[in-house]
C-alpha cells in the first residue's frame, strides 16, 4: 500500500489493487493546498471545516462519517465514537476513530482525538499496525497524551499529523511542532514523501515515520 499526507489530518491510502481512501479532506481555511484527488472511500472524523470538505474529492465514492462496521472494495472499516476533548464532547463535540484493514494491515486514523483511551476504547478499536496520530495539541491531544495513546494502541508504525508546519503560516502557532512528540516518544524516526509498505516490510519502518508535505 501507499500512504500520502496532504497536511493536517488528510491522507490518501492506496491499496495494492488501487482502491483509494481519503481521510478528513479540509477546506481552504488552512495554508495547505489540497490537489485534485479521486477516491473510492472518504472518511470524515467530525464536522469541523478542516476535516469535512467532502466536496473537494472527486469520483463515485462512499462517504463514511459515523461509527459502525463497513466494507467497500475489499477494505474493512470500523468506526469508533470518541471525543474531541477531555470533557466527553462538551467543549468540541464527538470524534470518530477509523480502523481500516487494507492489504491485511490495520491502519488507525484518530481524527481529532482529544483524550487518552480507556481499556474499552482500546478493545473496540482492535489491533493497530499503523497509527495516524494527532500530536500538536490545542484542538487535539498534545505530544505527551499522544505518546500515551501510542502505547495504548501499540502500533508498529506511527505517522504523526495535525501539528505545526511552515505551510500553515500564522495559524500554525496554535499547535506544537512534531519535534515535541518525537522527543517524548523516544522512538527512532524516518522521513518519507510517500510511505510504501506491505506485510513483508512493515517491520522495517518500525517507529515514527514523518511524512513530508509537498
């Protein structure tokens, strides 16, 4: 499979047979620029403008924006309802974590998770091989809580998201840089433009993979 980051919480995951998943496409309110993209599956974790611009995606796709179990083009998806804050959603509302099974690998997208997980959440989410994890704080968990969630879900590979980059401009200063999470994690780090992996080579990427924004 291939995993490409478009900034914030938006990724394209492409399976070996060419099925494309787009997560949390954003509006132009951010400094990132979303290219023309097509997908078979689009997931949105919640209804904030930097995560729910489904109209930006082309193609005859299925839109998934709720908890439950789904299947499309050989991709199995489980949505687990969580919260955007530490007050059970009272401040920022609900958030859905999606665990996608692609090419036999479980990829968990945490959306704008705002809290650490208890044992019930961990059990419901299930096995995680690749974790797409917000680390920038302010609107999501911060670096320290992100390390806790990482340890709770115990993935092989962690890909950080939702942190400060140059592309965000001034708005980026409300978030921490990815460096804070990397330091707190104590894990080895790789950088890549597009992550290409499968069941045979996934352990070669063990640790943190920082995907570059073009």
